[in-house]
C-alpha cells in the first residue's frame, strides 16, 4: 500500500494585502496554518516568499522545501500562543551564554576565544548596558539579575515572527548575545555560526574531520542562515 501524500491542487499562489498585514491565497482561498488559523504575516516580502514556495511545488507537496512557510506557521501556531514562555526560554540563555564560558587550556584556544568573543560582550555592554561575567570551565556563574532582565526585555518587545527567528538564532548558537548581534546587524549569520563553533573547529583542526558531525553541523548552519533570513523578512 503506497503512502498518501498531499498533491498540488491550486493553480496560483497570490499575496493578499490587508490593512495591517499580509496573507497568501491559493486560487483566491486564504492559506491556513496546521492549526487552521489564517496565515497572516507582517510584511509583503514575507508573504511573497511564502507564495513563491507554494508556487514552486510541483506534484507532491514537499514541506521541507518551504522553510518560510514553516517558520510563519510556527510563529502563529506556537510562538504567539505561548509568547511569554518562549521569551523566558530564550532569556535563560543569557545566564549561561556560550560567550561567557571559556576554556582553561590550551593557551592558544583561550586566546582565540578571548579575541573573538570579548568584542561581542563589549558590544552588548555598549548596546544594552549589560556586562556579563566571564568564567573558565563549566561551573555555572551567576549573572547580574538586572542585566538579565534588560536582555529579557529586548526579547519581550519583539513580535511573534521576530521571536520565532530569534529562537533559532539563539538556540543554534547557544548564545543570546550572538543571536541579538545577528538581529541587530552587528554580525552576519555565517559569522555568528563560526564564532559559536570555535571549540568544535579547534577540535576538528586538532583531530581531523568527523563526517557525521560535519553533516549535522551543516544542517544546523543552514537552519541558522534561514533564521536570519526570516528575521529580515519579518522586518522588511
């Protein structure tokens, strides 16, 4: 028995402009999320990207080829309905931010981390008025409560679509600061990815490549680049 798969049933995907947002229609009928909410997005650019993904489907519908649609669905069906919980989840990264936990040895790796990561922590201090504490090793260090509250406030001020992008920008790098740096244009997403992988790159250079690990890392990097694009689309 062959597996059932949804097939293309529409001729044209179009953008529907509303008073304050945009939707996508398939032959004039509004596109809906998996939870059956009407898919309305904050920018024409995002709606156009979603329409293009649906127009590109040929025969069997392949959701894996529609990343903007998937992210918009997540923003509406998941992030918007549990907004405070998502904010809290992402804000917790500030307390254990990757940039704050440094190697104890070897000296070359310690120096490499300091050179790459100190500049981002200094940027956060200038941009947000927060000075996160740096430590060596993996033992947790307490961060200033007021500083963490300010960083949480940055997240809480975002739209569900922006927060959906931030979820991957932060979780894939392990750093609230790197996520914010990409969102604010301080870093390109590829730069943030490379900065988040300093330890792994060090180990790779030392011991050689691991094909399975490299393949997984490539998928994560691709997801991070998409998250940065989705952030841009949310503000276009």
